[in-house]
């Protein structure tokens, strides 16, 4: 086949095409740029299948006519193409014709005869010598006969092999067709699975909406609207919708739901039938047809080998007898071997040929003939199997296309179902939406407080920055005012102070109703939300929310601890000077933030209940959801444990800090007592020693240690204590000042430790108890601090005489306060342990209570479901029992009626059959047991109708027999007349044909006309010129010459044909140049008989016939005549006076 590019670019190859319907194979020479359409054209010519009915498959790909072979990686030695005929795949297509074995019959040679094949020794006088030529003829006859048998056997075995190859090709074609169908079916099965999954989810959701509609309405009626939102027409949530319209919508949706369910059930049955048919087809294999045939073909090879050996033996025997004859003729017979001995030796050989070799050859031929018959039968079976298989595949493909159309319809129906159920979805979504709105109000109020608290913190931070700047300016003026006059400093503008910053937030969300989380649970409780139908599912969701809250708190704790570690002690002291703003403390802002987060989670759960319906999920999706919740719950518990460990570590760290503070206080008190004991003679020893550099370094060292270890706790100290400590710091001096600072720092540390402990463990204990414990601890520590500070204030007023008594008093007070501090620390540890123990017990009891409630609710639901299912099954069983009894009675009656009908049919003759049916109908209608039975009356009517029709058919049969007799007589008469007419027509036709043939075979010798016969002879110039008397220059066209010379074995001297076209031309002068042109309108090609010039050269010569310029001549095109003969003497006589012959 042609290629679109040269062979240097396009890869040439052979494309193998197998025909599925008969197993034939074709090898096509083509390249990768050949169009599939060209291959189809070749196959249409080769096997007779039109291109429009061809289906070409290569593996799983269908070859499109407009694409090239390279798109399918063809031609390739590893890829073959299978051709399927669309006509064979139609339902009413006929079965393929039976295969006929066409083998050239090789007849056996004739029996030898001495008269036909006379040899030299036939005339010998010796009988022995005279017998040698007879043996030679017989042996040669045996060889020829064996060769004929072997040739026939060989041809039959080759036919068997060809049949077997075609069977294997058809088996592969069926495998390709099955694979194509399997891919198509797999695709449609996936679409069916997706549709059923989508439908099942929607069906469950809609069914749940219909079943819970009444419950949802009652739920809406039971939930009252907030008093602030109630009006005359809106008392409950049900007043938000129109109940009458919803009832009507519910009934309509129920009807549509059942109708659509029935349609889908019918579709499931239809697809199940398709699945069964496809499974049967895909399981059908054609291997059973050729399973045993291959071994039979292999068993034929020894038969052919045996025939070859027999033929070799026969050939050797012929050569032996021929050699004996030649030796006798040349008188070279040895003295030891006489002619009689040779003849006696040939006798057993002849018997072996006649009794063994030739019968064995015939037996082998019979075995191969039986094998050929088997292969032919298998071939016919395979053709029929392929025909039926392809029709089944076409049917399945047609059903799949119908199902594809059905899918589109059902998807539209699913959308319409969703549109119809929108109103019912509104009923279920009112409660979650109402709760979400209330939660949003709570969230916005908390967010507003959080926003205001952040603004307050910003104001505190700005005030802190202002105080820092003011102190820095005052320090600068104190240092430089002694050197620079004040008026100069004032002129420089260095006496200005930074302005205060007021953070004002405009009020917003003033129209929010006044509700809190407690009101949310009161007016829209979570139990009416209906997110999950079972309590364990609710418990799972609840645990997941607990996980979220725990993880959030853990993250917050880590952030707070990391943030506190970054604080510097100097900044802490600066914060002690700020005045507290209500609502801006870290604890208050944290509580507000948590409240907003909780309200947000409640709103999120409500939106989830609207968007996600647990009942609409299938079992796998439910299991996945529960699995995810279980994983999140486990993760939350792990985070909770880690957070507990974090709190324990923080508590241990604070305890270590308290112990270090106690040790430093004891060291300072010991140093103070030593100094008083050493300085009894110095009255103002306390004041002087406190002003020394050594004591300053000690106190500053204590402060540096306090910076490193207590920076985090100072942030949590109360504002009242901070302000009191600062005032005390401004008025005190020396050792009293430093001791006051240390005591205040210790007070802040203990106070912050208790506050942090209360904030972390507050949710586990009773609020009143914790408040009481905290107040007791704070009062004990405050009293100890005041007791320590009192001697510090009195110390400057003492004189030297009372140092001894004052020292003793201070030591006693110090010991008392130390014991009080130890008692307070012991109480703190005891309270911490008690809080931890109570928290653990409370958490364990809470878990047990939740688990018990979940188990109880689960058992109640299971019991309720079991009762409903048992009641449903009991009702169904009763109904089925009654139906079965009724059907059994009906079946028994019908069996009796059919038994009577069978007896009536089998016991009567054809003539009395109608009367018997009438009698049976009357008997059934008059029977008292059949009275009042609708089926009996219907059966009687059927019997009566059958009797009437049988009577009618009997009458019609009699009439038909009478008419048939008359028709046979008329047919005989008409046949006789037809024979007479045929004879007359044949006579007239023969006469007319002879006349027409005589008129048609006349050769025109005058002016030629179309449809007349003309004779052309070869002139001296090598051109064919018409035999014409009055009108010369009629030449035969080049096409006609080529047509006649191709069909003749040699060049003819004359040509006879029927004129089909005459073209008039005029000889034109030759052109001035010898350039070749493509215009051949005024040129003429001569015949190829001379062999001197080619057709192309004749078309380029302006005057090929050598006529004068301006001469008129004619080019005649003729057609061949069947059995046309022109006598040579008539052709030679071209110039006589006759016009026609």
C-alpha cells in the first residue's frame, strides 16, 4: 500500500489482520503513516466486507478510519489486528454457511496394460523373462497409485492444519472481543456502584427525614422562643414555618420517595440481569472446541511419516525391477542369479505391495480423511459459536448503552428529589440554627469583652512606657541640674513631660440580647439538637470536643509559660507601679477567650448537624467517622496527660523556689542576729551596717537571685499588695527597706503560686471550698508579712539603751513567724495533695458516670429497636402465612382444573375436541365448589373461548381441505398451460435471438456511427485503420488498442468491436519549439504493436498518422464483442463494392 512519506523516513512493515468470523488472515504491506481507511479499503477488496461494516481492534483499542497506523504503534511484529463484521452482530443476521472442503481430486492411475505400454521383454520366449516387464508395470502402477494416495493425504493434512490455525485465530479474536466487553462492563459497573452509593446515601437521608418528620415537628413545638423574642404569632420554633404546607410537602415527598424507590428497584433487577448475562458471556470460552484437536493434529504427523517410508520402499522396488530388466536386456545377468531366481524374488515383493503397503496407505488416507472431517465439523461449530458469541456481545453492548441513558435520567431524578426534600430539611435545620444563633450571641458578647480587655492591656502598657520615660527624665534632670541653670534647661524644653494616652473604644453590639451559656442550655439544650441518633455517637463527639478544649489549654499553657520566661525582672518591677484596670487581668481575658471559643464550638456543632446527617452515611462511612473520633479522643487524652505533667512540673518548680526563698530568709535573719550581737556597744549599728557596701552587695545578691527564680510569679501578684509595698519602699531606709522588699517579694511569690494553683485546678473542685482555702492561706501569709514589717518601722526610733531587749524581741518574733511560715507551707502542701486527690477521684467518677449513661442509653435504644423489629417481623410472618394459605388453596384448585383439562385433551379425538371442551366448561361453571371463585370463572371463560376457537378452527380446516383440493386441480391445469406457453416462448425467443444476432453482427463499411460494428486492420504505419469505403481516416484510439492487445497473446492484424465513441480532430501545424507539453487534446497515441514508440511519445507527437495539415480525421473508441470473429478474406477485401456483409 502507498505511504505518505518516503521509505527513508517511514518504517515499512507487514500488518497482519485476522478475520474473526472465519479465521482468515491477511498480510498487508504498509508503513506507519498509512491511514486506517486505506487498510479498510484493501480489506473490503480482499474479503468482501464493506468498510462501513468493519470493526478493527488492536488489543483494547479500536482503530479509527481518520487516524494513521502510527497512533496504534502499527505495523509491528508483536501486534495484530482483528476484523469484526458488524452485519454478523445484528440480531437477525443469518448463520454463516457451512465450510466446504475444496481439495483437488487426484485419481488413481489406470491399471497397466501390455498393449498400451509395450516393453522389449514382452516378446521374449522365456516365460521368466516375459514376466519381468509385467512386474515392472505392476510395481510402477503400485508406486503411482501410492503417490496419488500420498498426494491426496498430504493435501488433506494441510487443510487440517489450516483449519486448526483458523480455529486458533478465532479463539484469539473471541478473547479480544471478551476483553473489550470486559473493559466496557467494568466501566459501567463502576458507574453503577457510584450511582447506588449516591442513591443509598440520599435514600437513607430522605427516609430518615420522612420517619422523623413528626418527631421534628413535636420538637419544634416543644422549644419555646426566648421571652425577649416572643410575639403574638411566634411562641415556639414551629411558628417559624407554615405547618399546613409542611404536612402537604411531607405527603408529596413520601409518595415521590416510594415511586423513585420502585424505579430504582426495577433498575437494580435490570442491571442484575445484565451482570448475569455479562458473566455468562465472559465465562464462555472457545477452548473446548480445539482442546483435543491439537493432539489429533499432532497424531497425524506419524501417519504422514509412515506414508513417506512406504513411498520410499515402493520407489526402491521399482528401481530394483527396472534394474533387473535392464540387466536382462544388456545380457549382464550373473551366472549365479538366473531370471527364474529374479522372478521368484519379485513375487513376495509384489505380495507385500498388494497386501501390506497399499492397504496401509489407504488406511492412512482414511485416518487423515476422518481427521479432516473432524476439523471441518469443529470449524463449523466454531463459526456458529463465534456468530452467537458476537450477537450476545452486541446485545450486551446495546443494554449497556441503554443503561448509560438510564443513568442520566436517574441523576436528574436525584437532583429533583433533593429539590423536593428541601422543605423537610428546613424542619430539621431550624433547631440547630436557633441554637447556633444563641451561641453566636454568647460568642459575640465574649468577643466584645475580650476586645475591651485587650484595649485595657494596651492602655496599661502605654502607661508603663510613660512612667519609664518620666523616671528617666527626672533622673537626667537630677544629674544635670546642679551644673546647668534651670532657666537654660527650661529654654531647651527639657522640663516637658510625656502626655498620657487614653484608649477609648466606641461601644458596639449594643443590641445583643442578654444571655449566657447557661441560658443557651436552658432555651436550646443540646439534647434536642439531634446530631446523632445514638448516645454512644454523642459520647464520641463529646469526647472529641473535650479533646479540642484540652489541646487548646495545653497549647495556651505552653505559650504562657514561654511568654513568662521571656520577662525581665526590671519589667516586673515596673509593672508593680501600674494601677490595675478592671477586666484587663490575664485570668479574666483568658476566661473570656475560652468562653468565646466554647460558644464558637457550639455554633460549629450546630452547623455540622445541619450539613451532616449521620443516618445518611453508610456503614463504612460511619465506621470511618467513629474511628476518626476515637483517634482524636485518644490524642486529646494524651494531650491532657501531658498538660497534667506540665502542671506538676510547674508546681514542683514553684515549691523549689519557695524552699530557696526560705533558706535565704533564714540566712538573712541569722546574719541580722549576729550583727546585733556583735554591735551591742554601738547604738545605731543597724542603720550604719545597712548603709555599708557589704550589706548592699548582700542584698543586691539576694535581689539578683530573686530575679532569676521569681520573675514569672511577680506578674501574678495582686495590685493592692504591689501598691502597699511601693509606699513602704519610699518611706523606709537601710536594712528595714531591704527586708521589706524581700518580704513583699516572698508574699507575691506565695500569693501567685496559690492563684496559679487555683486557676489550674479550679474546674475539679467546688468553688466555695477553693475560695475558703485560698482566703485562709492568703490571710496567714499577709499576717506574717505584717508581723515582719512592724519591727522594721519601729527600729529607727529605738535608743541605745533598749538594744538588748529589742534584739530579744526581734528574735522571738522572727522565730514565731518562721514557725507560722512552716505551718503555712505544710498547709499549702496538704491542700495541694487534697486538691490533686479530689480532682483524680472526681475525674474517675465522671468517666464512670458518662460511661454508665452511654451504656444505659445504648441498651435502651437496642431494646427499643429489637421490639420494633420483632413486632414488624411478627406482622410480616402473619401476613405471609395468610397469603401462603390462600395461594395454596388457589394452586390446589388450579391443579385440579388443569388435570381435568389434560384428561379432556388426551382422551378425545380431534373432531370431538370442541364438544369435550364445552362439556368441561359447563361442568366447571355448574360445580358448587367453584361458586364464588373469581379464578374459576376466569378459567371457565378461557375454556369456553378455547372451545369456540377450536370449533372455528375445525370448520376452517374443513373449508381449507376443500379449497386445497380445488387449488390442486387448478394448479395442475395451470401447470399444463404453463408448459405449453414455455415451449412457445422458447421457440419465439430462439427465432428472435437468431434474427437479432444476424442484424447485430453486420460490419459497417460506410460512415461509422455509434453502436455499430467496425473492423480495423493494421496499416503499413503500424496504426489500426477502419475498413471504410467512402469515409477514410477512421483510426482506432490508443485505449482500445491497449485493451485488445492485453487480452491477446500476440499482436493481431485486425480488430473487431462495437463503436462507443467517435472524436473528430483536425491536423494542426507543428509548434515552433520541440518542448514537451502536457496538453494531449490534439495528439493521438499509436498502438504498441510495432514496439518502436511508447504511448507517452505518441501523445506528444502533433501528427502521429502522417496526414497533411488541415486534414480531418476521427479517433474511434470501441468495445470488445463476445465471440466476435472476422474472416481473413473479408478483412482483406476492404475496397470491394459491398456496403455490409
